[in-house]
C-alpha cells in the first residue's frame, strides 16, 4: 500500500510531526511505501520523490507584501493544489493521510485529491488525524483566549461566534478571517470528502461528533509510543509534567493544584530542561 502523509510542517516542530514521522516509520516497517507532502523549510527531514512542496509561510516574519496576501492564502491555496498534484501523479497513493493542514496548505488539497482520483480513476482513501479541533472550531482549541473559558458555540457550524468572541489572538480581523475560512469550506462541503477521522481520545471524538457531518466518520484511536525497556529503579515521590508550557495543555490548572498541595513535589519539564516549584513553577 502507498501512503502519502500530509502535514504542513515536515520538520520536528511539535507533537503532530513526531506522530507522522513515527507512523511513517511503522508503516514502512510493515512493508508499505510512504512519502510526505507539506511546506518547504530549511529543517525539512522527510519528503517525496518529485521534491514538490509549498512555499515556506512565516506568519511572524516576511515582507509587508507577503503579509498582505497571507489572509487569502490561508483560506485557499492554488499553489498547494499544483504541488500536491505533482506528488499524486508520480506516487499514486492508495491513502492520503491528512494531519495539520489548515493555513499553510489549506483544505484546497482535499479538492485536488478528489479531482485526481476522478481523472486518474485510481481509488484513494482520505484519512484525517485530528490533532486539535480545527474542523469544529476556527481557533482550533474550543476555548476563548480572552475569557479563558471553554467554548463550544461553533461546534455545530455557527462560525460567526469566532468573530463575535475575537477568538483568534484576541483580534477581530484575524477572527473574521478564521470565520470566513471555516464558513467557506463548510459551504463547499469539503470535509464531507474525508473518509475517516481519527481522534486520539474518546473526549475529542465526542466533541467532533457535535457536527453530524463527522459523527459517522470518527473513530477513537490512541496515539502509540515506541516500546520502552522497563527498569527497576528506586521510587521517588513526585509528580512530573512533561510537555509544552501553554494554556491549552492545562498548565495553569496544574499550577493551581501545586498551590493546593504544598507537601507534594511537582517537576515541570520541557525541551530537556526541568524546573521545580520552588523556582517559580
């Protein structure tokens, strides 16, 4: 079987990249062919045979002209369609496995995959692993960053709530763009063309199922980890947090717990560094 892994970042950037690299390795170990499609970057470490990738989009840098065109490019990308078509024609995958694709790649690639399938008469399944709530929430978190409260107002497709709540970086303009992007692809019924949506938790599946379009497509499948060698070591009494220091990971909640349990040692670790509560954590 030929599998095309699709993710906007093709270098170690976060959890979704770790997932696609490990999954790709596991598929190849089982005899499948795997190639990757995404954005070009100096740190790119995987790819495809025709070296076709979209241009690097840096939302935090770049020229003033490029920043002016980003709002359009984040909704629809003709470049992404042209580049993925080159890969589809050459690789002819049996499965296209979508991961994080919004903004840099855009859902326009789904349209191109289905167009290629029709023209080539080569059947292809589209699988999507939901690393966040992007299909049901324009800011991807189901949380209002201004009020810091969980929010499910857009869950059924009423995306104008994103603009009303300034849910993307507290900006009316950015939130409006997010609303337009979500509404545009809803009107085109593009996400209906996804065959299966993999949710890494049962909780995420329950939230994705808010939208009746997805309910029949979702499956809960836990992320796997590499086999580890268990060793007998002296037990130490502490609680370890290992992950990114960001609000959506529940870090503030855990810090509140720390304050309530002064006799328990908490250790917070990320990027190979660790900090203890007595150092401000």
